[in-house]
C-alpha cells in the first residue's frame, strides 16, 4: 500500500511567541517548520493547520492577535485550517473526516506545545492507526517549574519513538513510499 502523507502543523500561533516564559528555540523552530512546508508544497502534499481557540481571557481567544497563525508560516489558499478547543486535534473537529476524505494514512507532525497538543495529537493519531513522523526539532515549549523546555523536548522525543518515527525536520521526506507496517510493529 502506498503511503499518502499530510503535514500537520499544530497551534503555531502568535500568542505562543508572547508568553511570560520564552518559547524554546523559537527561531529555529519556525525555520524547521518553514522547511517542512516548503518540502510538502514541492511534493503537492496536503498541509493542515490546527488553530487553538482559547477561552475569553486566553491569549488564543478566537479573533484576537494571539490567535492568528504565525505570519512566517501562513497557510496558502489550498491549505486546510481547522479550529480546535482541546489538546487533542481530533476531538470535536473535522480533522479525522478530512484525512479520510483525502485518503491520508501517514502524518508528519510538528507544532506547539510539546507536552500538550503535540503529545496528545501524536498519541491519538497512533491510536487511530495513522503512521506518523514527528519532527524532533519541529516542536517546542517553555520551561516549567520542574523541567527546562530543553528537557521536556528531549524527553518527549524519546516518548514519541513509541508512537512515531522521530526525525529531524531536514530528514523528513514527503515523496511517496511503501507503507509496510505500523511504526511500533
């Protein structure tokens, strides 16, 4: 069976770049996602942006400046933008129906934040049977009271190996390939 890929970009919104704690390696994160977008577009790969809609006092309140997708990775007219309210990009959204309609079975996942929406979406996508590549340098977070952002990212890259192929963004390819197994098989 041929693998049909999709680039899934989670919550790379302006509000993430204006938090009280700085986003870990934000400049290289944006460059790596730009690289993935460029490669996906050159192969005519579907790109889906997930856009978090926060509550009234959230920096991600729908329509607020922080809710906007970062201008350096702005969606093109033929890209999909799916709004969400939960960490799980599939919960109460049309994401799964969109992927099924497009016959996509392999996701390349990047975005924000590592231990929240990225982690939850990778786990859910795996449970739904998708093959997954996660960009080890294509997700980020901020320091917590317990761990540095660097530690959180490194730890999650190890965890993501259970559910996905973990690769640097430069090593992720979008050309069609044979899908021989589920990543954990």
